[in-house]
């Protein structure tokens, strides 16, 4: 039986929502193995003087827990 854990992470990008998701996966991958999927729970943009300056995402990252066998 596989056990899956879910963590929530927040990431930003100065390029796009897609890039913010890629940054989230890149950072989580530094310490977590066996990532199966990412669900984008929420999106937002940061605005300065009427211009979008960055994109942000709140993601739920799912990964399989390795068995001790």
C-alpha cells in the first residue's frame, strides 16, 4: 500500500503563474523525493503602480512516502 503525503507551499515568479509553479516544484524537489503531483490551490498577482510585478501561487504538493523495506 502506498502512503501519500501532501504539503502546502507558496511560490512567486516575476515571469508567470506557470513559472511560479515550476519554482515551487524546483524548491520542494531539493528536500522531497517521489513528487507525484501539484495542485494549484490559489493564484494571485502583486501590483505596483498599476503594473503586475509578480505572480504567486499556493500549491499542494503530493509525494509518496518510501517504505522502510
